[in-house]
RNA sequence: GCGGGUGUGGCGGAAUGGCAGACGCGUCAGAUUUAGGAUCUGAUGUUAAUUCGUGCAGGUUCAAGUCCUGUCACCCGCACCA
C-alpha cells in the first residue's frame, strides 16, 4: 500500500491548479454560467479564522460540483482591506497601512490556497487599490449627482476612544463595537446616503429573491415599515402639532400629548412657556445621557409638562396637556405623539407616573391594570361614530374622517435611517468632493478619479475629530472644478462598508479601466446565483449592497434589480468550550495548524461534517480524527479494487442511492449527511471486501468537491487524466430501491417483529407474512381485529382490542 | 418587551407523520504490536423486563421528536420606532 502523504499530495495539486489555471473563469456567452460568491475577508493580522473555511468550503463544493455539471463557473475572491484594525496597527507600529495590508493579503492568499479553494485567482480585487476605489468613488459621485449623497449637521455616535463617528450599526449595547468604549452623541456635519429613499423597494423586492427566511425577516424588521396616519392637533399657541400614529382608531382615547425634548416648538414657544427653564434643563440632561444610559438604565418614564400651552384633540375639541419626554424620539415620525394610555404600554406607564386620565376606547382588556394593545379582538367604545366597529374597521373610518376634515392623512414610516457615510479616519476611500466658498460642495470631474489617498506623516486621528488628512495642506488645497477659485477637499473618508457594497460587480471584469465593469461581462455573469455569508451582515453589508445595486440599476449601470438571486447563511464556529472564539478566551483554532497536522482535505471534510450548516457548532479536536480516518480508508480502497468496470450486484442500489443522496444534500447545504452517506457506503464496501473500478470512480467523483486533493491524486493515479475534467454522476431512481426490504410489524403501535418482504408485494401478501410471525400471533391471539394498516415499503400496524 | 433560533445518548449530531439515536467522536472488549501509537473486528440510550425513553403538560392520529394548544429553559439579534 502506498502511503497517504497528504502534505505532498495537497501541495502537488494546489501547484497544478495554480500553474494550469484550472479554475480560471472566462466570459463565454456560449456556455451556461454559474456565479457563486463568498464574503471576501478583511485581511487582518491574525490570519484566516476557522469560520472562513466553513463558508468558503461550502461554496467551493457548490462551485466544483457545478463545473462537473458543465457550468462555466465564476468563484472569485478578494480583499476588503480598508478599515480600523489596520489603521490602528499602523499607528501603533508606525508602518504604512498599505504595507501592512499587502503583507496580510499575502498571508490570507497563502492560507486560502493551502485549503485548496478553487477561486479564480486572476480576478482578485482589493478595495484599497486605486484602480478599484476609482469606481467606489465614481459610484459615490453618481449618488451625489442624484441627490442621494448629501451633507447634514447631525447628532452622531461618537466613540470617545477611537475618536471616530460610528454608524448606528457599529454601536453595540451603547458601546463601540470595536473597542467597547462609551459612545456619546456629538453634533457634526456628515456625509449621508439616502438609503431611506429605497426603503420600500428593499422590502418589496425581497419577494423576488431566494434568501433564507430569517434573513428576509431580519431585513424587514430592520427597515421597519409601518402603516399609520399623521394627525394634526391644534395648540393654544396657534401652531399645529402633527403626530404620527399607527393606531388612529384610538384617537378618542388620546388624553395627552408627548413631544420629543428636541422638538423645535419648545424654543419657538419659549415666551409662552412659564417653565421654559425646566424644559431646557430636561432636554440638556437627556442629551448628556450616553447611549448606554438611554437604553439600559432607568426605563422608568420621566418628563416635564409644558406649562402655558395645550393641544386640542381634533375629534372632541378637548384641551389636553403636552409633555416632553425622552421616550419620544425626534428622529422617528414627527417627533411628537398622541398618548393613548389605555392602549399603549409606554403611554400607560407615563400616565401612571403623572396621574393622567386613562380612557378605554377598545373593549377587551382591563385598562386600570395594564394597557390593552391587542388589535385583533377588541370592539370600539367611548368613540362616538366609531363605536361598535372592530379595530381594523375603525382605522379605515377614522382615516376617511380625518382626510375629509383636512385633519390628517395616511402615512407610512420606517425605522431605517439614512446612512452616515463619513469617517474621520485615514485608511478609507477619499470622498471625491471639494468645498468651494462660492459653489458649496462640488463633485470632482470623473476624469480626476481616482482621487488617491496621499501618504501622510501620521495616521493618528486628531483630538478635534478631524481626519489625519485635515493636517495635509497639500492635499486639502485645490481649485473648485466649477468656478476655479480656491477650494478645500473633503478630508473625511468613506466607511468600511463602501468597498464591499459593489465588489461582486468588479469580479465580473476586474481590470476594466473604462467602467466599473463592462456591460457584456455584467450581463453574462450577473446576478450572483448563490451568495453565502454570515448572519451578522444581514442589516449591514447585505442591505447596503442591495441599496447600491438598486441605485446602479436606476442609472442604467447594471441590468438586474437585485444583486443576489440566492442567499444563505452559515452558523458560527464556536470554541471547544462552546463560547465564541476569541483571543481573550484563548479558544482560537488556527487553520494552519489543522492543515499541518491533518491536511486540508481533513479540515474541509471536518468543517462540513461538524453539524447543521446553518447552526452554530462547537469545534472539537477529537472529532477531526474521524474525518481523517474516513479519508485514510478512501485512500486504502485501491488495494481492494477489482478489474471489473461495472457496479457489483450487491452494491448497485447502494451506489445509486448514495449518488442521489449526495447530489441532493450538497444542493441543500446538508454536507454533513452527504458525508455520512459516503461513510456508510464505505463501511459496506469494506465489509464486502472489494470495490469495482466503476464504483471507485463514482465514489471519487462524489467526494471530489469536498476533498479535492485526495480524489485528484487517486483518480490521476488509477484512471489517468484529471478528475476536474470528469462529469458529475447520475443515478436511476428505479435502481435506488432494493428488491427486498425489512419492515417493522407493529401491534397497536408497538413493534413486535420485523419481516423481509419484496418491495412490490401487495398489501394482502405483506399482511399474511406478518401474521406468520410468532410474536405477532401471540400478540393478536384471542383479541378482536380492529384495523390493519400497511404503508407501502414502510410499516405494518395491526390494531386489536 | 419584540423578532429569530435551539432543546434528542457521555459528546457533535441523524430521522418525507411510519422501527428514535444514521454517521462520527468517546468508551469497553478482542486481534495485531516488545511497548506506546496507529490499524482491524465487535459491543455501546435505558431497564429485571418487548420496560422506559426526543425540555415539561395536554391534545389529534392506527402511528408523534415531527402536527395542534399551553408552558419552561437557553442562545442570537433589536431595543421607548408611537
């Protein structure tokens, strides 16, 4: 027996694939295409995590299988290399970020190649390459020209340690996602992208794509569309206060109003408000609260009543008090609500604190005990012309009434906010606009792209919150492209998520210098047929890239409405202790070590065998051995190979079944059961003691997508040629079934015996056979026969009394 | 609080309403080996029991891990969104 030297074999085939460009993807419209995509990694100094190969191996399996099925396959990889960790490393070690990035990319590339992924290495993209971010900047300019990128003074999340603005998505539990320091609010002028203009389409078009359901649900909830009404309340100050509500049906129960502490009317009404100082003090206290305090501590309702101005409920003309409270957010709806304590939990809590009247307008609960918020069962009461209606009917009637009186309108609102798109950092794409004292913000001409990131003496952010670029006079000072007078460049850079919002397009045509990609290449390769990635990007990268893609579709740059036809998500690989893998826990597994000790094929097989692909799974060093043994036993098959080139009679149906099982399971990301099926077959082969040539060839092809090196080697050695030039196996449904099977015989649902029957035997014959079993005879002896059931090929159940 | 997910042997996990525990790890026994490791063979939910067993309590069914009602626990996300 030849020894299975995985180190030598894996190196040999990796070199072969690279030098022969085996997996090169060429645009060829005469062939049917397949585009599989994995999230390109951030090339950190730590190197590849064992989580990466879970996703990458799965899509590598699909890609390799598609090639065997005759598809022209695009399976690219690249590097999402802008971002804070590299910049922080640069600051600490005084090494230029570009140098660190190049070094990290080399390491990541080496690691990916050492696992044997069939990536298209001639299509690598790198978001920090000026030829790449040229087009990131170009897309920004198109958005700017279409009014989707705009500058706005706004309260932003400010990390006190990183000294940088964070997106809402980067704030976790009121702390910086990266450094875990406190996040406070700070007013700064920021670039914004108008993702909210696409909110409806980002929800509605989910119906057209094949994403796993939990991704769709998460995106829908994040966008948070709600249907309601805006209602105008007159005030004793003369101004109209507009509120947004999803429950206009409860208008008769509105006994007070709450406006956000930042609501502009407070200052407008300053001279009418006798307690303006109290109101201002409350507002200032609310602003000083960190995100942490606002969300975690003290959920008890607080507020201050406006003394001197009241609102008038439009349905009954009653004067009602107005409060300010930080439970009403200035950023959502109109920053003002009508409070219906009988039917809203928060309003009920507030009313209890300030002893405000609670009116029941929907019957069904006990509003003296808690708010009754159920919309489905209640009937309207104490509501004049709405009395007796259901909630749904009342919503329709009140809206009609409000519209006819000119007091309100239907309104749809979203939780989604526009995207804060500037960062006060060095290591990101420069924003290609200049500020001119005459013309305001002016776009750079496209001919001046890419606007290159200059070398700076220091990467340290400044204490006043400006980017390090702000210290570089030679970069800042320029001329206005419009009027030619002196102007200053924008010194903020784009966030981490910019480059990844369109990278899948660049893969189609990665070296194009005229456009982000040629129309021809995009029309051929797009959309992505299958995209797998982490759940953690559902409301970040995945949503952002759908937004950018829709914009590019609107301006005619791409011809599909959605970028990804299908999206799946893998579960996280946890440490051996069941917790998240992290340096601080000391439970990190380095893929390099596994490859050294067990080989790349074993790593791939183990990561696929570890459990349900979509569920989190704890790492286990001892379980890896089982996968290594499996491959060792595959290696040993040639020693028991016969010269016969057909399926053997006793394994024929087992092989057909396994081909079917593996083919189906791989498509459904059930690699664990596909591998189990091959292990079962292998056990049968060994207990039989021999395998035919055809059987071995079949098994190698089935295993090839999962363990490509060992299967290439065996195939090449035994059959000659290359397994990657083979064709995926087919099966015959009829041959998947054995002629005879063993089924259980139950009496009253309890198994009493097992009988072997012919697969095609009819019910009478099977029942007759069942009744010859001694255990069955004993169990039905002296009892009355109630019912006899035979489910073809499955089970016999005899019911007796 | 809201949304999503998960509860099955010592462990990871399998089961179109039809023999629960496939497959693998671990463990035990045997073979081989100077020994260890590796490998091979067999056993391995539980019970005195063909007894009981899929978080818990009910229900539907000839038949429930799977369907229905209620309930508990854990994990992940969001978090005063009117």
